C-alpha cells in the first residue's frame, strides 16, 4: 500500500531533503528510540514503511542535483524558492532599512547568468536587480553581446540592500548563499559571469585581485564561471569598458555565440 503524506508535511519534508541535497547528502535513515522494544516482525514492518516514506519524499523533493528526477519546471521552482525566502529576517539587514527582497529576474532557463554584489537604492525600491544607472550599463553590455535582458538571468550575492550600499558582510553572504545556490541549480546556466570582486570572491572563496580573476574560466559546481568588472565600477572608470568587452567576448566564444564588432558603450 502506497504511503500517503499530508500535503503540508510532504512539502516540509521535500524542503528538508532539498536542503540536504545542496550539502551533498542524498541517503537518509530514520531511527526510532523505541525500536529496541519492537519485535523482529515489527522492525521489518517499520523498515518497509520508512523505505516507502523516503521514496515518496524523494519523488516529491525535486532534487536539484539530479535533473532526471525534477518534476516541475524552472519557473515554478524559482517561485518556490522565492516563497521559501518570504519576508526574510534571517540576518540583520531586515532591520537596517531594507524595503524589500530583491530576488532575481530573467529567463528561468537562461544559458547565461550574471551575478552582482547587492541591491542598491533603485533596486530596493523596485524589487528587481540592476535597474539603476549600473543596471542600464549592464543592459548595454547584454545588448552588445547580441542578447536581451529577458534572455539572461540576473541576481545578486545577497537579496537585501546593505545600508549606504556598503559591502556585504560575510555573515550576510553566508546566510543568503543557500538561496542563490538553489537559483543557480534550478536555472543550470551554461556560464556564469560574476560582476565585480565581491561577487567573485564570495562565489569562488578566493581572495584575489581582479587581475587574477579576469581572463580565465573557473569551475563553479560544474558550471563555468568568468569574472568581469561591475557596471558600477565602469561608471566610475569608463576606460575599463574595453577590458570588460574582452571578458564578454570570452563568454560569447564559450557559448558559441557570434561576436559583434561593436563593443560596450
């Protein structure tokens, strides 16, 4: 007889299984303290019931690391992740002037994903990443590649604006990281572009200058990751747009895209 789980319990168990999947754990065992008082037949029945329950939970867990078991599409999965975040109070940023969560935007099946540092004032107001001046420049970068903003997926290391647009603190990045990792695992981009040193250092766990990050590919959980300048930096130093265009050309070549003659303006 198949095990029928309460829908709420099933969702909770699926979320927990998904959390452990992200840590690389796929096998689950349950031990009841009262097992010592059970007969051999009862233990066999309990083991069979546990096996069926685990199978039912795994079937509904949509394990992100095992695409062949995924039963819902990327857009639905992203909505579930956003629901899990809720009106987040997991770190101090919710008490430091943040107006709303800035989740991410774009094609849920994008081949290319851009990851920045943190939302700014405009993003905090509109609830969408890269919509201010830096966002307009990012749009130009994407357009120069022959793509539209809707073709890629855009997110940040953290989903709340730090006060005064300060650099995100380590605890804030670590708290937000599981949700970003779930977004990446759901979208499964062929390439990721980290925008700026903060994004690069956080994703790769490497403390290095931009000169060591740029111009090469890194392996990030089985996905290729490149690093280029943050659009906000390019606004301050437009001379680096030529260098950024070189980085984007490297990405286009990897994705098999035609390389336009005109670069980033």
